[in-house]
C-alpha cells in the first residue's frame, strides 16, 4: 500500500500536468476541484477543532479522529496532489521562461 501511495504521489501530478496541456476544460476542472478540496479540508478541520473545544476534550487525542473521516481523507489527498501539480507547473513555466 505504501508503494502505491508513493507511486501515485509521483505519477498523479505529472498526469495533472498532461491533462492541463490537453484541455482548457480539464484545467478548469482541476482548479475547481482544488478549490472545493481546500474549502472541504478547512471546514472539516475547523469543525473538528470546534467540537473539541465545545466538549472540552483533550485536543491531542481527539483531533486524530478526523483522520478516520473519508471526506477529510479525500479532500486532503486531492489537495496534496493538486499542490504538487501546481508546483510542478510553476517549475515548468519558470524553465520555459529561462530557456527563452
């Protein structure tokens, strides 16, 4: 499983770059999913902290229940790949500008 995660982390952003080059609609979809993932990640994190504060539980142990939430894992997973893709795209853009 760890190997698949590592391979996906490497292959995923490169696949996003290829999708970006092929279609403006795909580029828009990738960006829209990034925005939705950022909102979802932020909201679920904020809700978890608010629940911990409201119930007066121990933050260090209760916050880890958030990692069991499939929606949080999906948002965080996509957001991680999206950030790597944007960094990769930025590097390619800088390389192209420097080559001119």
